[in-house]
C-alpha cells in the first residue's frame, strides 16, 4: 500500500471504477467505469524519480483514450441500430465491440504499446497494469465472446507474439509484458469454453505475477544482467525468483501449470486440438527465455567470494520468499487434491 495519501485516493477510485464496470447493467455504465478507472490510473503513473514515467503515462493515456472513444462510438452506433441493453448473438457486432476492449488489455495485434509503457513504470504500477487494469475489460469481453475465426486468429497471434517477442529482451519488465500477451491468448481460449475457467486462470496468473514482481521490487532488479552476480550470498532469493518464473511459464510441478492443465483438458474435450497445440508450443517458447536466464545466472556467470560472510535476510525479503514458496510449491499440490476430491 502506498504511503502517499493522494496515491491511496487514486487507488481507491481506480478500484471503484473497475467495480462500476463489473456491476453495470448497461454498456454506457461499463464505459463510465472504464473511464473512471483510466483517469484514476494516469496520476499514479507520473513520478519525479523516473524520467520515463511521464512518457509512459502519456502513451498509456493516448492508447486508452483511443480505445475508450472507439468503444463509445460503437456503443452509440449499435444503440441507434439495435436495442443495446441486452446481448444479441450478432458475432459481427460482438467482434467489433471487442476490438477496443482487446486494445485495452494489449491483446495482439494491438499489443505494441504495452512493452514501451511497462519500461517506464515502477514495479508497483507494473503490477497494477498487469493485474487490476485487466479485470474489467476481460469481464466485458467474456460477456460477448463466441468461438469464431476472429477469436481464433486473436488467440493464435497473441500466443506467438507473446512467445517470440520475449526471446531477445534483456529487460525484466518487457519480458513480463510479452508473457502477459501470451497469457491473454490462453485466457481468450478458455473464455470460449466457460466463464469460471478464465477466472481461475486469471487468479492464479495474478498470484504468479505478485510473487515475481514483489521479489524483483524488493531486491531492485530491472535487467537480466543484474541477476548474474547479485545476491550470491542469499541464494534462497534467487531460487525463489526463478521458481516464481517457472510457475509463470507453466512448468508442471508448480502452481502455474494447473490452469493450463485444466485448459488443455477442456479444449481437447471440445475438439479444439489445433488451438491447444498452438498454445502449448507458445508456452514452451516462453519457458525457454525464462530457463535461459536461470541457466545463465546459476551456472555460467555465477561467481562467489569464498571468504564472504553470510548476511541475514531482511524481514520483507523473508515474507516474500515465504509467500512465493508456499503459493507456488504447495499450490499445485492443493489444486490437485481439490481436483481429485471434485
């Protein structure tokens, strides 16, 4: 929680804007909630400590304003042509209204703004952008989504751009941004199967993002090269960070594999074989750039001073390590037991 009263106020209005969108019974109410959410987040992005934050906040405002105005135009257009206060299964209109919402959550091919915006933000703002800011647009998309060629195209291109885009990145923020684009593809695929499934996926994705971002923020990491010779005397921090990243990539022993396992099972039951294959291949590529960083950090460039005296961990480090290990290592076991009981 920020210690600045102004930021606390904007955080509360940001969350209230999201709740207005979730509870709205008309599209105009949902649009108003999105606008309140946007205008509350912009002041939180600007900071005197980072010279890139003003640029990032301006980019974010322009993209979100364009998406919001497009959404409002489509809402008014459909109101003039049809009755707007109930959902009609017109796939063409639904796909049109989904386009600005997909731009808001940085779904490919509308993803170009997310890596550059993430690069100029603090870790706390990165967490809000990757988790809280996606809840309302994803919920609105889930109201309209149908399994069509348009959605299959979005799923495929999001999966591959999220996987390939992170291969040549050295910034942890950009790696998490492209990982988020890849996970959007998974969530859209699950939305076509059922609403509860994507909520489960999003909650577990948020847990993984929380573990990764708060660990990197607590030890002040921004680039892969900083992990090479950092905290060699505190190996538990390194191992916890990379366990969190493996879970985010969906490696089987960890919590992040559970929603992908369920998604693959439901997709194969609904004969979405090609889509599941595309998503699995893209997840292997994301695992590659996570494991490349871990392999380099723990083996090739790792160096230690043998006479170095071990130093005790700070309390906030211990809290994050305990949270990450419990949620990621034992979360998979708990989920598997729940599935067997069910």
